[in-house]
C-alpha cells in the first residue's frame, strides 16, 4: 500500500528514525527471523529495524506501488537481511497476504490510514498466524507549532477531520487508530506496549515542515473550500516562520508493539 512518492518518503525518513520508540523493538531482538512489512514503500522500516532486530532475517516487503518496490529492490539490503517484495493492494488483498510462519508483522505510518473493519481483520490474521506486531508512527492528532498562530486550531481541526476520510480502506481511523489498535489486539490475547514517537522538527528540517504546511493546507481546503483565504494566509505565515529559521513543530505519533501471551 502506498499513495506516496519516493521523494516524500526520503524526506520524512530521518524524522521517522529519530522519533521512533526503540525500546519497543528491543523485546523482539534476536527472536524473529521472518518479518512482513506492510506498506513498505522504499524500505525505510526495513532499514530501521534490521540492525536492531539482529541475526539473519527474511523480509517480505508489501506495497501496491510497483515503482516504490522497484526502488526498494534496487537498493542493497541491510546487512543480515534478505528482502523479497510483493506487489499487493492491502485494501482488497489482506486475506491473501502470506503470514504462515511469520514471526513479526510490521508497519510504519499505516494504521491511521485504515478503517476499523480493516484493522479488525488485520488483527485477526496476525493472531491466527501467532505473529508479533510492531506498528510505528501512527498519527494521533496532536500538533503544536512554535511560534503559535491564531489559525493553528482551525487548521488542526480540519486536518484531523480529513485524516478520517477514506484513504482507500474505507473511512479512516485517523487520530483514533493507535487506541483502536491497542484495544483490538489486546482482545485477541496480545500483550501490548505503547510509546509516543513524536516528530520534533526544528529549523534544520525546514523542507519537511514546508511539505507539511503545503499538505495540510491542501487537506483543509478539500473540507472547507469556502475558507481559501484563511487557509492560504495561515500557510503564508507558517512559511515565513520557516524561512526565517524560527519554526518548530511537534507532530504527535504513537508506536505500538504486541506479543502473543
């Protein structure tokens, strides 16, 4: 699964790596061999996890975008990993995903895009396979800009509403996804650990901040086309702070790890 470009994935990869809760990975270290990565994109999750999991690993990278999978396949795999790719639209093909014998199902920045029904089916499939789960960087709706702007609250309201629109899996869980995942996997006998994995972006991440401003303004306009002037003014002021090297951003995410009892 992916609706994202390789450029966007490359832009966010350093921020993702810095934000992730490494302590949730540690219990899996040395204990997993076969891993499935959902919505693998260009392989950032594989690059992050392979050295932290240790030992020889067999990865299956799953995505619907053949261009992203080709990018992944063209890269040398991390030391200790053998990586295969599978082109599959997870929105419609989840039941065909090969999970037999898999030790760990992983994903990054995926769960907030999916529906409650899809998440329930994923949890059931993971439980049937007896696989552990490790889901990183699920957006949870918290955003704090510095310096603050009078338009921040309205923009966040619109962005969080947009996060709940259909991203290809049905009505998305958006900011509720991390809590929903914890509850659904817990009901299936998983011991769940969670931790915050917030992006903390400063002046040295101006390109990522600018991309977020552009994306969020566009999302807000989709829901409130009558507020074009307000959205554009907000984006202009934000870009000015970024250009001046004065902008900082906390974007809330959550990581979740689960192991079968």
